[in-house]
């Protein structure tokens, strides 16, 4: 495979960045999160947004007691 100067530069920058934090992933991650807090750039939150379910209301023409009575008697209404 040919040498790619762009890939080489990225590897060099990544290695220097990791060395700055002692190659410790926890320290690297903490530094990234801290820089995100200070940044004015718009960041994307990829966590799902849970929306409340809307359940339609149905006005019954029969009471709950009538339904229970019908079930107990085994008849249709």
C-alpha cells in the first residue's frame, strides 16, 4: 500500500494528542468533554427523544358496571 501523507499527518497529530494526556483514554475523554463545554459550536445529541404517547379518549355509552355485568352474564350488549 502506498504511503498517504494525509493519513500520516492524522496519525502524527493523534499520537501527539494522546501523548499530551499520557495515552490515558480516560484523560483524553475528559479533555474532549471539557472542550465541548467551552465550545460555542452546535453539538448534536444522538440520544433518542422519547415522546409521550397520546391516547385518544373515547366517550363510552355504556358504563363500566354494565360491561362487567355483561361479561358475568356471558351475553353481548
